[in-house]
């Protein structure tokens, strides 16, 4: 297997895609190494065979002693040692006689006779360039092909050449190359299939581990009690995969224990908040009622210090009542209690809450961006009114007078989007990630004049999630936007009822 070259598409350099999985990488790497080994073995065998066959050819040429060329010199008359016998030469044997550097005679053995060969000028020059040292050399002849040729000095001051064709050697080498290519292709294919199956079998524990890890990433670990996946089946602890599987199982156990303990603590906190809220509601209401009664009947006759103290008691009891109500609402939402599911005119809620905010913060600039038709959703109208009221109170209480606050509403077939945007100083960057967390305040003070309870935006997030929606915020100096996305209302026939 040879890697593809990077290609260029419209001026961009495109790199070849490599396998990503460990199984594919191992299989590809092993097959690539085996392919490299096959290429090396093939080259060595082909070159070795060619060298061996050429060496045998050279031995035949040297052993012949140029007898065929001698027969050309003496025109078939046998010498004293019998070298004039030209028969018995291999088919294709070349004989040539050079006189004063020019080809005087040239013939090739064909069967039982020799045939004169008309050599081209280039062929004649190539043969004349062979030194008379009886050492075979390769010569390419246009009229005959590639030959191994050796030259000897003749008795009459001429040069005698004798040679054998190389094409039988080349055919044998090519046949071996084809056979090796077919065999190596079969071997590589079988090796790839077997390697893929073996690596799949060997890495099955890693596959199970990856699947389980992917399942864990999909679990809502940040909320509620979570059922962790069962431990992976054990493997040999003396292997890398076995140690990894054991460590992963222990990690799952630790995470599951931590989540169970967290769930128990959260349940206790929810129970405590609900119980504390119920227990505090009655005494707070009693204190508030007593303070109002004293101010109503004796406010004019009380000293200024006493009257001021009663007014502060009344204000703080109202604030305490609001805090208790908010704690109880969050406790109910945390417990998973469902809200009402009525048809709610969200446009009317926007108009009412903006009117209330305008009365509370008259020095702000309040703007509306509403569609022409009323927008309806399915949910709890009181809780949605509270959510929007909290957002507007947040915009009015944490921005200076003159700030422009825009309330926008939009709907499509899938969802309804409600936005509250202001051009105030923005939310500090360090508070932005936890702005919807409980008791997150821009000012550490708990008084109404400078701070808040820190539960308003937490209620916004909890109520929105209870309506299967999502609350988000983006902020920078001069621009802060809270966005609520709620599912569009569906009629009984399944059609969208986002707008009536």
C-alpha cells in the first residue's frame, strides 16, 4: 500500500486523510510494514535473479571463446584447434568482425544457420566502442535489441565480437516480478483482513470502555441523582488494557459515590429550606401584622425614634416574607413539582410588567418591541409574570437613571423568544458565569437600598427550565441582554399556537 500524494484543489493544499481509530491505525501500520517488507524482498529477489542470469550469460559468452566470430573471420574454415566449427551456437548468438574500427561482417544464429544482420550506423559505433578485453558488456542495438557482447583480438589484426541476447533474462525477471506481485497482493489482503479481525478482538475491552465513557458524558451529572453505568467486565490486570479498565471502574465508583452523597446533601438542603420557609412564614407574618397595627393606630402619638423603628421592622418583615416565598418556590421547583399548564398571553404579561417597572423606575427609558399579534405559550402565568418582573427589577435596580431598557418578544413555529436588553454598565465578568446561581449578588450588601437576596435570577432560571425552556445572558459594558427561550404552544391538533 502506498500513501496518496497530497493534491491541490483551487490553490489549497489538501492533505491525505489518515485513519483516526486505534484499530485502523494498527491495521494500517502493520499492513504498511508488511508491504514494505514485500517490496524489499521482491526487489532483492528480482535483482538477485537478474544478476545471477546475467552472470550465467557472461560465462556462456566467455566460454564460447568467440568461436562464431572466428568462423566469420575464416569464412567457415576450421583452425588447427577446431575453432572454425560455427555450429552448436545458441539461437540468437551475435558474431561480428571489425577491421580497422569498422564492421566488416555481422551475423546472427537463427536455428541451424547464420543470418547476416544489416547494422545501423549507431549499432556499428556501439559495437566498435567495445574494448577487446574479453569482458562482456551490455550493448543496446536498434536492429537486434539488448545484448551482452565481448570482444577479442583476431589473428589478422582485426577485432572479433560475440554476444548473446538479454531478452530471455528480462522475460524471466519480468515473469518473477509478476508472480511476486500477485502473491504479495494476496498475502497483504489476507494479512489486512486477519489483522483487522485480531485487533478488533484484542481491543474489544477498549471499545467497551469508550462506549461507557461516551454514555457517562451524556448523563446530567450537574443535576439530580444519576444512575451510573455498571462496571465493565474485568480483564487480566497484568495487561495495559486490564489496568486501564480497572482504573476506569474505580473512577466510576468514586464518581457514583460522590454523586450519591451530593444528592443526599441536596435533598437535606431542600428539605431544610422548605421546612425553614414554612416555619418562618407564620412568625414573619405575625411580626409584620403587629408592626402595621402599631403604625396604623398609634403612629401619630409615638415618638419619632419608635415610629422609625416600627417602619424599619415593617420593611424588613416584608423583605423577609419575600425571601421566604422565594425559598419555598425554589424548594418546590427543586422537588420536581410541576407548574400549571394553561394558555398564557405572554404579550399581556409583558405589557403589565413593563407598566409596573415604569412606575417603580420612572427615570429609566422603557421600550417595547412586540409583534403585531399576541403571543401565547403554555405554562404558569403567575410564575412567568414573576420571571419577567424579576428581570425588569434587575434591569431597573442595577442600572443608573437614564438607562434604556428594551423588552422584545418574538415567536416562530418552534419557540418563543423573550429578551430584556439594557445599555447599562453591564455585569462584571467574574459574576457572569454564575449569574443564575443562588445568592449571587453584584453587591455583598443584603439591604434593599444597595443589594438583593440573590434569588431573583435563580428563580428566572428555575422557572424557565420548569417550562422546558432555557435562560441565557450576554453582557459587556453598554449592552446586557437576558434571553428566555420557551417552547411554542401547541394546539390540540398538534399545530403551533405561538401566535393567536
